C-alpha cells in the first residue's frame, strides 16, 4: 500500500514537472518568435534603406553637393595604334582598323547594326 502511494505521488510529480517544463519551453518559444519578428522587420527596413542609398540619382546628388563633382567640359578619346590580331571580336578589330571609337556595349559608333 505504501509502495503504491509512493508510485502514485511519483507519477503525479512527474506529470506536474513535465507540465512546468512544457510551459517554460512554450514561453521561451514565444519570446524567440517575438525576437524573430523584430529582426525580420529590421531587415526589411535595412533593405529599404539600402535600395534608397543605391539609387543612382541619390549618388549623383551626393557627388555633386558633398564631393563637389561636376560634369566634364570635354570628353577626349585616345586611340592607340595597335596591331590587329584576328580573333572572335571582329567589330573591335574593324573599329581599330578604321580608327573608330566604340560606345560602351560594343555597338558601332555610327549607329549601324553590328
């Protein structure tokens, strides 16, 4: 009879202890989820700030106002006399032969199709 009473008390104590541990774990999980939501909100704010800071217009305005940069008054191209090596980029070889300047992107200077 005493052994049965001790066993029942041990089982009840074990169940209560398990409930306490489970409640503590749920509380910790809730706190972690709250911190995660705050971190996700902060990440979204930082991504928005990054997009704003990467804006070409903002960079140009910063360069002009804070750094004192201005547009160049004259653009000068230097054409080197280079030995033409036949290769895969025929447009470049042809431009060098004709002493043409290729615009960025590799298109022809005169606007004709490559």
